[in-house]
C-alpha cells in the first residue's frame, strides 16, 4: 500500500497532513510508512472478521477493506488476477457530523 498527496493537497496550506508520520511531501510513502496508518483505521478481531465477511474478502486483505473509505474505489485483491486500475484520489474535505 502506497500513499501520495495530490498536488492540490500539497499546495493548500489550509489542509493539514494526515498524520505526523505522513507529513505533506510530493514523494509517495511506501507501505512501511503508509500501511500502518491506514490499517489502523480498520476495526480489530471479531469486528474485523464481520466487516471482512460483509465485504466478501478475508480479514488480511486490508486494501479491499479500506476501499469503501475511498468511496466507490475497488482495489484488486493480491490473491486474485491483476486488474489494471486507476489510483483513487481521496478527498481531504472534513466530514460533517450528523445530529
């Protein structure tokens, strides 16, 4: 799993970095830096198994489990056939809490 900030995010000083461990920079972050941050967004243990079952994938397939967070992006499973895909741009806009 790699992560790269978009040029728009880099140019906008009002948008903070996602994390202190992922400061804004134009170079992509390798899995060793980006992977732990994004995998930490997933639930643990029994809840992870429930989410994986609902998504129709294994609990170890963090890319497939994180895809819904990026909207309708679908990331090919590492165990499945290689399907060309276009990287998905994540919005940096804050979500509004609903009452």
